């Protein structure tokens, strides 16, 4: 065996980046979450070549003060928590302080940012973890983050990317989910110079469903608005007739965070069972609000999964809320028709 050595910081960063940044869509997710945490009301996402050559996210949020720009790119540097205890009260989407460091480790990054109380903006450049300078520039309030040539310095990882069309589709999908998770934020998505999505940020969930999914889905929604103990659920579920052959239509958000949860999916599908053919999955768009202390969001670096303090209560609440909404309709159970 070779001698043991401690890896240098650059190598550590590149390795750690793999946990958070797998593909262009992961970069877009992190940047969008930062924009949301920065209280932006309008965000524009632009990508080229599926995000492999260019990702640009512009927000009108709080901006980063000049003296903190460089700090923001250090691993484990965050303005969102101070201690482990904060994890159980945190309401921001981010808190691990890893995204900017990870993206900067594996891409060519340019950041332009201006806070409300600064007279000028600043441009900061960092490539493969190496700082390239900070200069004063004119800029509107907010932050523009540009990541070029993702994985340019980690060719082995780059090989795992799919074709630009496919990567672009992942990004588009992610942007839709985030748009659905924040009806109060206006989101614009531009792909290869073409407008692909625009949401108005007018707070109306039904308008949002129309924008993202079109007329047929919007015409077949059942509203849900339930409060059960510490869990509040609101949003829409689709009538069984608009079910699909995969789970792409199942959207649910916890405290504004887009997640995947086998507990929630199971409860939804259980409630639909009497009305649905096998291997069909319903449309859902459910927003949960739950006190942060009932959740553990620090289960996975991408925070796509979380743990509930009371999984059973969660299951029952979803099952009842969805079941109730479905039973209010005169629906012919498809299952019994088939028999
Ligand atoms: P985290 O989001 O987990 O705190 P990040 O690496 O994503 O970690 O960001 C580091 C810090 O940089 C954030 O805590 C925040 O203070 C700042 N920041 C990042 N993006 C933005 C943005 N778009 N607007 C304002 N501040 C930002
Ligand atoms: Mg973040």
C-alpha cells in the first residue's frame, strides 16, 4: 500500500462537489434555492447546451455585501445557521454552505452582486476553486450567478453527463418544480435564447398549474385545504381521469422545499387506489407547512429527502386529506368497472 497523505484542499473540494453537483440541474437547483433564500421576487434562469456550457441565474434578492463575497465561496460558509440546534428551526432552503464552493470547484464562475445599501455592484470571478479577482461594476440590486463549462476540470465526471437535450430537459423539469413550489415568485426560464417558461408570481396556484401543465389538467383539479394537528396541507389533486403512467405528476412541497418522500407518495397512491387503474399515478400539487422542529432536513446533501418526526401522522394526514377530496366527487371507481 502507498503512504497515507492528506488530500490538498483543491482535491477535497472537487471530490466533495460530486455530492452536491451531479449535473447542470443540480447547479440550477442550488442557485434557485439561494435566490429564494435571498427573498427574491423575480428570478431568471438561462441555460445553453443543456446547461453544460452556460448557466445564468439572476435574482432581485438581497445581494451579497462586498466583504462577504469571497467568504460565500468557502466550504461550510453560510449565513443561514450558526449551530447544530439551528437545524431544527431553520426555515431557509440552504444551510450547509456547500453549494457555491462546490460549483466553483468544478466550473468557471462569475458572480455579479449588489446589496441595496451599496452604491455600486461587484463582479467576482473564480475558476476551478482559484480566485480570479473582484472589481467594481454597475449592477442592479440582486445577484447574477454565471457558471460556465461545468466539469471542465473533471473530465471523468463530465463523461457521465447525458446529451445537452437530455440535461436541458432535467433543468426544465427542475425549474418547473421550483416555480410550482413558490407561487409568489416570478420565474422566467430561457433555453438556448428561447423563452420556455414564465410565471407571474401572482400567488395563484391554479394559474401556475395552467402555465406549467395546461388546460386539461387545470380543468380537472380538486382543491385541498386541511389542517390536521401540526400539519397544514393545501393545493390541488387531479381527478383520476388525468392520471399518468409515471410519478412525474406527483408534486409535493414541504415548507417551500421540493422533495421526494415515499411516505407521502404511498399515502397519495393509497387514497387513489379505489379510483385508479394499476400503474397509473395521479396529478398532485400539495403544499405542506409543518413546524421545522417536526422535520429533519439534514438527511442528504441535496436535501431532496427528509425525515418526519412522526411519519405515521404524516401518512394518515395525507391519506385522509386526499381521500376526503376524492370522496367529495361523484367518481365511478375504475377498478370495479374493470372487474
Ligand atoms: P447555503 O445556501 O447553504 O448557505 P451556499 O454555498 O449556497 O450555502 O451559499 C453561501 C452563502 O452565500 C449563503 O449563505 C448566502 O449568505 C450567500 N448567497 C448565495 N447566493 C446568494 C444570492 N443569490 N443572494 C444573496 N446571497 C447569496
Ligand atoms: Mg445554498
